[in-house]
C-alpha cells in the first residue's frame, strides 16, 4: 500500500483513517483525513502531513504536524504528534513523504451521516 501512496501523481487525493491518538485532540482514533499529494517544497511549518516511516515497519502511514523545515535543494521535514512530547526521530524527505492533510472528518460525524442523514 505505501509504495502506491509514495509513487502517486501530484494532486492525487487519498482518504485515510486515523489509527493512533498521537495527534489528539486534533485527530482521534477513527477520524478520517483527506490527504493531497503535493510537492514537499510546498509544505510549511504547522501543516499536518502523511508520511511513511523509514524507521518503523508499519502498514499505515503516519499523520503528524510539521515542526521544522530545512534545506532548499533537498527539503527535510521534522514532525511531531500533537499529543507527544518529543519530535519524531525520522526525517521526512521526498523518499517517504506522501502529502498534506487538507480535510479532517470526525468519526462521529461520519457515523451520523451514514446512519441518520
């Protein structure tokens, strides 16, 4: 799955479900995020992004907030979960960057839309 996400064309839209509370309270387990594949140089500090961790063997991408952006020729992003004290150890480059979160949907809103609207 991750290879497909990494190799998708620019402006491809993905919908992913949150599987961790590392971004709580902004994102909670069961919430959905809509991610747009874009160029890494477009990312700004404070953006929430999706990426594949080169350090972890995970099936799901990680969704965290960008806390630092360095470089001009070779962009490197540093991220952190809102509900985590430490900055993530992995550095995000074009090799493991997926895209930026452009929308979030709460799990309760999705549930109510499905069953009551």
